[in-house]
């Protein structure tokens, strides 16, 4: 019988983060054999195994997960970011362009940038002067031709929450920044979910509550690239497994998610 392995990341002998640690027992109950690997020595503790996207999953950093995908012979899924169906909920103008063009003085400061496709290049940054662009270019792998998202800086956001969505259902809302007493509109979040027709089976909506009370979309994140933020371990682990399995099927040429086929 073919075994299913779950590769969980450690650094210096300790679990990388809580989201890795809490996944261990639920994954065992789902039938996975656990293999811990060292994120600082992945050549000898991860890619030394015959990894298979059809049977194996990984819970770890974006960097280690990208290495896992490469070892499985598939491309890293692209950053979800700002799907076309959800641009109505951004409450700000969004465009894309090449990083090198930003040195030409357009747009005016301040503005927000984030890599369009490669999530591991750098985290999103509010740019207030050209020196920040020079630092990013010098200390990351970005090039002048790298495509980035460019948007206006949102007015004051007083709280931010991560909303977990599994098979078109809102299954959790977890606080992560600002005033925890100011909760987002569940109605608006469910409208976002209903509008996102091209979604995969498991993802998160990062939303913010603005000073005047409106709930806005900050960004969409893929389930393979995020932590749990206090989400219950069983649901978090199941969503990770489902998304990894979907990525494997998509790598084999399936263009429609199995769960969406079953829902028809």
C-alpha cells in the first residue's frame, strides 16, 4: 500500500512555528506518516526522499514549500493577490507594471508594491522614497523586468483579520492586527466568497476594517503559503491537505477542481 508522507519543518531542532506543530496530530489521523525535516538542511532531510505531489504534502515556510514543489517536478502556484472578481472590494486603484519603471518617478509617493507572481521575492512594501526601491533591488532577487502590483496606500485601517475559506464556505475568521474589538462585516466577506468564481478549494481572504467602518479586501492568499493564525488544528490541516491534492491534480492537467465538479 502506498504511504502518504507529511513533511513538517523544523529549524534548530524546534518546530518552525505553531502552524507546523499543531498540524502534526490531525495529519496523523488523516493517515499521514510524519517526517520532520530541517529547513536549514533540506538537501539531506527533505529532497533526499522521492517526493511525490500525488501522495505527499509539506507544512513549512514558503521557501521550503517552493523547494518541495521543484523536487516534485511542478511549478510553484502563482500568488493569488487580487483576483479580477474581487477588485470591487479593494477600495483603491490597483495596476501592475515592471519594477524598473518605478525608478522613473511614477507613480507619486507614497504607494504600495508587491511581487505579482513570485511571493518569495519580498513582502509587500509601502514606498515613500526611492532609496527603498534601491534597497529592494540590491538585497533581493528582483530585476527591472519583475512584474509587481502597484496600488495607492489605503486610508487608515483599524483592524485586520484573516478569513479561511474551504470549498466556498467561510470556516474561520482570525484576528491578526490592530484593534481586535473591531470586527469585519461577515456579510461583505460572504459576498466576496460568492463573487470569487475562479477560486481554488482552500484559501484566505485578508480583510481590513477602515476607520469609517467599511470592510475592504487587503489580499487573497493561497492555503499552501499561510499560517494558521489561531485556526483550529483539524480544519487548518485538512485545508492544507485538500489544497495540496488540488495542486497535484492541476499539475497533471486538471483545469477544474474536483470539489467544484462534485458540486454541480
